């Protein structure tokens, strides 16, 4: 039992060290968006070294316009212990969002994403 407790203490100290080194999500995944033309937005995530985003966890909604199908670039396939075979993005991803305006005078974009550190922390 004592051996098990020492191993758990060792691993908890390793995780604490890694947790101190992790970036805040806003730093690890820097978000920006811009209007490309009258019918398209481009969403950009600048991804810090040692981090990645899941393609299937990138979600977008628009208020004031009808969103078309997002146009994703090809990513890298990863065998994830939790999600299985998934497509991921490293360094940067740019997603083109086609839309059709409604009668609204403003358009509001909402984006959500899930990413992880290569160290195994999401």
C-alpha cells in the first residue's frame, strides 16, 4: 500500500508541474474572424506549439444570418484514447463560413472549440 501511495504522489507531482506549464485556452488557441466578402466569413485559430484542436469540436452559429456548411481544410488524423480516430489541427486552422444575410443589420458569430495539449491535458 505504501508503494502505491508513493507512485500516486510521484504522478501527482508530475501532473502539477505540467499544469503549471500549460497555457490558458485563450493563449493556446487564439481566435479571430474577418469578413472576406459579402457572403463569407473566415474564422482563424492560431494554435500554440504543443497544442491541437479537434475538427469535430469546432462549432459555429450566426445570429442575423443563415450559416451555410463550414469549409474545413484537411487536418491530421490522430488516434485519441477517448474519441478514437479524429481529425486534428496544429499551428493554425482557417475555416471559411458561407452565409446568407437576413433582414438583420448586424451579424453575430459564436464559435466554440475543444483542444488539448500534447502533454495529454484537455
